[in-house]
């Protein structure tokens, strides 16, 4: 059974490179510096403190970890909905082609980040105007985390209609 997710992409200087890399079959997610594997919370926490040096409580770091752990739930055939891709007036659908993995090397030479990789099928990339899909636009407002599993039946139906 297909599961649908909303996954938000990095808005920083690597945004276009992330979008371009998707065309080669790799979707990379931020918050994935060395040691920030999603297999071990303590390791993730320690790496977060070393790499990011943000003044976040342990509880907030744990929430980031739990949110990103949804990447590990992705299965081949699942559909990702990517808001503001390729631009702020559109969203993209793409299908997962293989399970998530954590890469030992970053996706880009000028950054030590972007090691979380979701293989996707470039042939399934489809872009839609957000103005044409009010139910999906509203769903983006209620699914604000970096990675969100969609459970709302109305939103699921609207997305499923676009995949057929």
C-alpha cells in the first residue's frame, strides 16, 4: 500500500542543487552532518551538538530526530509531496525507489551536510501549480515539519487523484 508524505526541502544556498540532484534519482535531506545517522538517538544528539552548536533543548533535538526518522519508514512506491518545488508557485510529486540510507560522504563538495538520501525514480517527477490544488495547499499549512506522514483522508484523496 502506498503511503504519502510531505517532505520540505532545505531553503538555503543548496536548494537548487538539491532539486537538480533529484533528477538523477537522489533526494537529499538536511540536518544530516557526520554522525547524525537516524539509527541511534544518542549519536544523533552528540553529533547535533558538535556540528550545529544551536542553543536547542534536548527535547527539541529529540523532536528533530523523531521527525527525520520518518525517512526510514519510506518504502519503494511511496509518494513524496515536495512543497515549493521547483519554485514557490508549484509543488512536486515523486516516487520513492529504494529505502533511505545515510551516506558517508555529503552530496555536495562545498558542504559537510546532506548525507540523508532517499532514492527516487526521476521518471515519476511531476510538478503542479499550487493555485490549482487548494486542498493540497491547505495541507501544507497543517503539515509544517520537515517530514510528515499524511493521514488526512481529504488530502490523501487529492494527492492520489494526481498520481493516476
